DNA sequence: CACAAGTGATTGCGCACGCAACTGTTATGC
DNA sequence: GCATAACAGTTGCGTGCGCAATCACTTGTG
């Protein structure tokens, strides 16, 4: 349990029914109102399952071929695509999907192995810029080849172009 | 880097091109053959993004309302659905998507707070059975209400029944 | 210009989890 | 029937990461 020690529920906490809580004295088993239809649960569980499988497979692949985790890869990728190959920590956090503290550690590791460098931000002395090195660029390009091939094989290749277009739109609906 | 200390690559390692590796002496930037089309990348990135967002939101919701992590929830759910409310560790590992060692720790925690119990397996002295308690059942039923409402709101409600059916089939293609 | 409030990044701490090694038990081959 | 292999589960250890507190700097506001 616990995402963390979690002092007190930060959210409104939609009524913990407490032990034995259930709406009515339903004799046994889960009540129906909370169940999913077959299509619903197949879609949802398929979504979770597909993601989980693909994720671990691709991550192992990347790890085996280039000793890079997904976080490493996404960080390098974001920097590679960025103007001048550098980004402030704050702006790097979002694409890598890490908190600022997690990112600090990540960048520290990547710096230690020479894939990125850190420099104080020129216009704002609070900030730090992470810049990708040549070694970092070379590695992320090689890694991209591996990774994208994996993405094609495990995901893209299973759909027609029209399906992909529809999926893109559908996933877009789920965002933000 | 590193999913772990990772002694030696377990996979065949599809040719690490080494530093500066790239097919040709392309002057700069990534070569085109490894790029994704707009629809492709929108679909793939949308998939990752949607999953990440929904996942953290639902997990926080579950945590806030019932102090349960996803792992906890899935373990309890699997046990609740199981014959006699009990499963061997080995069989519980798959639905929870944890390694055996991770599961040992998880079960230990859930036992400590009285949501499940452990007993030696009657017919196989190597095995251990985890059985959900009444408190565990009550909690997982309450948690289901919260969780499924979240799934509806964040996922199911964004699609028509026909879309859900198609999605279920499509995600099924990605499995195994 | 000083002093609060806001913001970027880092650090202390704790925790969940994977891997590899180990213990104990059940199947196999000779 | 004993040795060896396969298997279930646990444990030592290391690691990545989130939260909360903290430091450093910047930007209001009087």
C-alpha cells in the first residue's frame, strides 16, 4: 500500500465505506452496479496489459542493446531534439515524466557517464541547464534505431494506417 | 542507465553501433529511416501519454480513498475473484505483474495489516497460499467502486460502445 | 532599497521492486 | 533408491524514484 507514508489523504476521499462497507446488505460478492461490461473490461484490461507487456519488452531491449533505461532514453531524446541540445531541468522534467528530484538524480547519473553536461543558466542564476554531449547524441541516435524498431514490431505493425490515425485521435481524447 | 547492475546483456543485443555509430556519415541530426510518420508517432506517443496520465491519476485516487497502491489492489482483486479466495504465490504473481520476490514483500505487507493471510499449501509443501480475509474483501469491494468510477471517467466514458469493442480487439492484438 | 513571497534545483529519507543467491521440496534418470 | 535436476518461495542487496524540507536566487510591494 501507500504511494508513500502519506500523512493524510490529500484528495477529498470519496467516502471510504469502511470495513464491510457496501451499499446495501448484498448477501455476497461484488454488487453489480460497479461491474464492467465485457467490452468495457476487455478494452480497459487490454489497455493495461498491452502497455505493461510492451513497456517491459522495449525497456529490456534498450537496456540490453545500449544500457539505457527508458528515463535515460527519454531525457537524451528530449535534449537531442531541443534547441542547442540543452534544456532547463524544469522543462526536461515533463517529457521525461519525472519529478524534479528524480530528474536531478537522473541527470547526475547521465553526467557521470558523459552523456550530458550541466551548466548554470546564463539569464537566471537559479536555473541549471542540461546539455547533451556528442557522445550522448551518438548514443541516443543508435538507441533510437533499436527502440523505434521495437515500437514498430510490437505496436505500429499491428495496425493499418487508418487504424493508427484513429488511435492517435482516440488517445488524444484521453489526454489532459 | 541500468535496469540493474546488469552483468552481461541477456538479450542478443542488436548491434550497439558504438559511440558515433550511425549508418552513414550523415552530417547532422537523426537519419530519416528511423523516424516515425506523424500518425505513427501520434498514436505511439498518445498511447504512452494516455497510459501514464491515467495511471498516476487513478493510483492517487485509490491511495487517497483507501490507502491502497495498484499492486495492493490488483492482488486483493485477484484473490477476491479466486476460488476459495486463495491463490498460490506463483499464480498470484502474474495478475499482479510482479516478480516472485516483489510479491513476497507485497503479501507480507498485506498480511501485516490484516487484509490477507498466509498458509502452507496442503498438497505441496513447497508452496504457500495467500487467502483474502473478510476485511480484505470489504476493502477491495469499496476500492473497486472508487477505482471503476475512475476508470469510467478517465477512460471508458471517452469512447462509444462500438469504439470500445474495437479497442478491445485491437489491444488484444498487442498481447502475447 | 529592504523584505516578503515565489520559483528552480538539490538533498534527506523511505520505500517498492528486480536480480541473484539460497533453502527447502518435489519430480526424474539411472 | 539415491543423485540430480526442476521448482516454490524467501532473503540480501542495490537502485530508482517520490515527497517534503531546504537552499539559492528573483521578483514583486511598500
